[in-house]
């Protein structure tokens, strides 16, 4: 449904209708996963709660982004929507932190990989802007901060997905660990979308190209399939019991 809206460009004045739909479906699937695990929306475990809150935050952010762009006809970036986007990432970090208490992966691995990728990104930006003057900065300092913040969070998702995949594969016979690869793919497509969107705003590219929305949609799709994978193997485990 979301891809139909995207490719037909039937946005009803909202630039991100496809994102709202796909994120909303992801929220529903997470709710369904909670129900299938035997819990309710009021009695979720910590991991389920953080996952649910993260996508509720992102859904609120997408709706707010659409309101700014479609109703108010103002630039939605940066805006209050970014607070909800960042809140979603914070809940994801809390989710990964809670899981790591069981998975016991060295925090230094996360830190070293993030620092490496962050230094590479900073070097590319610094060389492009301040040495070769490839583009002139058109955004504010907040834009500059967000153009780094979002991709770093995305990289954390990518790295965590791979590390948790190999870790769960070692300790579990249930093939639900395959969902972590899809979780990494979700972070990967969000990384591409955030880089395109951030640099588009920062350097003043054409605003007519909404290619980043396509990658956001694919990211939500990967997350949805990841949740469905968990539901599938949860059902198999329940039948075996």
C-alpha cells in the first residue's frame, strides 16, 4: 500500500504519506508480536516496550512531518518532529542495551566500530566542505548536528543487528535469529535515507527529489519482515511445546 502511494505520487499534499502508512503497519505488527508472545499492551516486557515505544515515536514523527509539510506548508526539518525521531532512536538504544544484558557482547566492540565510521564520515564532510568547497553550507548548526546524529544511530542499529545475529545463533536453536539480519537491513536503508535527506537539507539540493522516502519505506518493510520472522518462529516454538 505504501509503495503504491509512493510510485503513484498520490500524497494528498503530504510528502510522506507512504512513510506514515509503512510505519503504522510496523507498529501494528509489533503490537501483534506482543499479543502472540502472551503479553498485552499494558503488560509488555522491557524489550517489547522499548520496541513498541520506538515505533510509536517514529509514527508520531512521520505524522508530524506530514502535518508541517502538507498542512502548514513549512519546512519540517528541523522541527518538533525531530524530537520524536530522536526519541525513537533512544528507545532502540535502550532496547539493545536491555538485550545485551543477556547477550553479553563487549561494549568496546560497539564503541570502536561507531568511532571508526564516525571519523570516516566526519573526514569526508570536512574535506568536501572546508577544503575543496564542493558545496556551500545552507543549513543551520542544528542541521549539521542532525546530519551526523541520525546516521550514527543507524550505524548502531546495523552493527547491533549483525552482532546479535551471530550471538543468538550461538545460543539458540530457534532460527528467529534471522530477524536480526533484517533488523540490520532496516538500519542500512535508514542510513542511506538519512544521509540523502541530511545532505539534501545541509547543502541545498533540489527538494523535488524524494528518493530518501523510498529508502525509508524499504527500511520499514525490512523491520516489518523482521517482526513477522519473530512471529513465525514463535508460532513454531508454541506448536512444538
